[in-house]
C-alpha cells in the first residue's frame, strides 16, 4: 500500500489513518511517500520501501536500528533532529496556552558515544550462544550487539569480553521464565574525564562458581576497569539491581568531574547520562536564573546533589531534598569532596518536605526542581506558590509533563527563559529548562 506522511506527532511518529483505524509509523519524516504493509491482527504497520524520501533522511549508522528501537531518530540529519525537538517544545507550550519564547535546542558538536552508562541484559539465542544487548521494543526478545552508536566504546569492549568469558567458562545467563542461570545484567559506568570505570555484574545468586578466574580474565583484558561489583538480585522482578552487593575489585565506586566539582558515583547513584550536555544544561539554567549571593536555594528531587553543589558558590545556602537514601549518602560525600559548607541534605519526599517548609514559614528565594519523568505533584506546586520564591528553575526530562505543571505556576510567575537541551541525541527525548520569576518581585 502506498501512503504519504504528513505531520509527525510528539513522539516523532506519523499517524496513518486506514479504514477508520490509526496506525503509528516509526522511522519516517514529513512529506515522504512510502510503500507499507499492515498486520491488522497485531495492528502494526511497517515500511517496505521508501519511494520519495525527505531531504533530511540519512542512512542510519547502525545495523540493529530498526529492531532495537532505542534511537528513533538515527535516520534523521542531526540539525533537523534539533529543529524537530524545538518545534515539539514550541507546540506543547502553544497547545497549553503558555506564552513563552522557546529558544533553539542546544545540540552536540559530536553526538555519538555520549552515554556514560551502559546497561545490557544477557541470554541465549536459538543456537544456545550467549547474547547481550537491549530488549526489542515492547518485547523481552534480546537484540544482540557488539557496538552501539551511543555507548562509550570502552563499555562495549567490556561487555563483549564478559560475553566471551561466559561462553568459555560455561557461565549461564539468567532465564526469566525458567528462573535458572547466573548473570542477569551488566552495567558499566564511566568517567572519561578521570578515566575511571565501574563494572556491575548482576547475578541471581551470591554463589558465583569460578568467580576469581572470571574476574582475573576480565581485568587482564580491560585495563580501564578501576572497580568491579557483584550485585545480587534473586527476586522475580524487572528491577535491574538488587539490595546486596559485594565489591570484587577496587574501591566500589568511581569519581567524575562536572562544572569543576567532583562527584562520587556508586552503583545505584542517579547521575546524568550525558556529561557534556549536563554541563551545558546546568550552566544555562543557573546563569539565566541570575542568582544572588544572598539567596537561599531549595534543590528538590536532588539526586546526588549535583546542581545544588554546583549552585552553592552562587548563593548563601542550599537546602537539598531527595527520597533515595543512597543518593543522599552520596550527596553528603560529594559536598565533603568539594569542601562545601553551605549545603544541607535531607532524606525525604520532596512534596512532604516542601509542605513542612511552608508550615514552618521558611524563607526560600529560589526553588530548583528536576522531578521524575511523570512531573511534580499538585501538592508540591501548591506549596511552591505558598512559599513565594523569587525564582523557580524547572528542569524537565519530559516537556509534556512540564507544561502541565507550569499551568499551575504562570498566574503568579512570568516565564523568562525556555531552553531545550539535546541530552539524548538520536532519541525522541529532549531536556527542557524553564526559568520563572515571581510577578511580585519584578
């Protein structure tokens, strides 16, 4: 069947109406002519042939592009990816009647190999060979790969070594259905700047036959590794990491530098995936908030304290709140590493904490909020309005939920800065900074 694509939706798909049903076609661009086939039972549609291609279409530099599903925009010329992301953010603001000037999305000079964390699952293929990779979209089928366009190449090399060692030493990958086997996942975290590498091997049991020989061979082939951790996850769960850990080699964590500050990264630490763009993100957010040395800043949803620690030089005091206990412990260490005295960390739910600040009538000048993908809570936003900070810095990994939250704030605040940042090139994701100033203080 021949079709013509029109507008792309916010997930960069083309909605196709056929016989009263809507199908969503991936890997397309606007105004293309395609030959497609439809599976009515599964309600799926796929491209058989591109008859007339967009001038922005390029050949994806990845053999598993169509099956993996991780890089939905790898077929799009990079500058046009940035344009599409800018237009998506503009459209969201317009559709939600939020008046603001959205600046052009900030991209990377080299948008490849930017991920500092590589997380893969292990299993068998039909020939009973060990494979490692990502789950195919909407399935539990492993798409095997040896190199990824977005991953750090050292991380890829380490994963391939582990895969080879598993075959040689007859170490079974974990089978979710049969609940047999040993190695479930491997996670590699890297600091390119400091050349430190952490390898986390997730096993179904703390019993690891031949572990010493395995470790010795792994380290011999990968001199970049500075620490190895065995994480034990025996639960029937899709959660990657378990609670128990054994440090097999090194100090059990790595360090990284960001905006001239040093950060400790543990196996469970949340840390931004793209360090180059994270620096851009935080510097743009803080510079355009025009902080004062007299400001008291609340860093909500703070993770390992990254932005609060970076902002600490610019304000009089930082109050940091995070629900994940391990992240708070890391944040306290990070502050000590940087000899920062004017930051205080609290292990609490951000909504509960900010409401307590309201009840105590605490004075907060600036609120920095970087909530999860689902956005903030209604109670948190109401508390912000009661606190009446002079400024709000809202950093979001999902502009769809961000604009919904902003609708609760714009009666009292003016939006002075909107800057999308391409934290995840070649994917459909975009990070967005919004700075708001209270109307009373203007």
